[in-house]
C-alpha cells in the first residue's frame, strides 16, 4: 500500500473518531438533560403532593369550623329555649305569688 492510501485511511479514521466523540458528547448531554428532567418531575410531584395535603387540611379546617358553628348555633338555640322556660316559670311564680296574697 502506498503512503497516500495509508494517509487517506488515517484521515478517514480520524474523521470517524471525531464523529464518534461528537456523538458521545451529545449522548452525555442528553443523559444529563434526562437526569435534569427526572429531577424536575420529582420536584413537581413533591409540590403536587404538598398541595394536596394543604388542600386536604384546608377542607378539614373549613369542616371543623362549620361543625363548631353548628354546635354554637345549637347551644344558642338551647340557651334561648332554657331562658324562655325560666321566664315562663318566673311568670307562673309571680302569678302564684299574687294569687297567694289574694287568698
């Protein structure tokens, strides 16, 4: 083989080697990009999970507040009923007291 053919083959080999190195670099960059994308996905999943927890806690807070309001309303109605009952009893006692003096 002549030196020209050897030089030409070496030149082609170098070009192919450079192409392979370029592809390897692109592959490493793609792998890094994929790793970054995986990290972003994990972070969004954590944010989503946190948000679900916050929403659940907010719903529970509203529900508890509603329950307290209902209890307070029931207690208030019960207190008004008790006041009415005591007022009626006082009225009856006054009437009896007035009637006692007439007898």
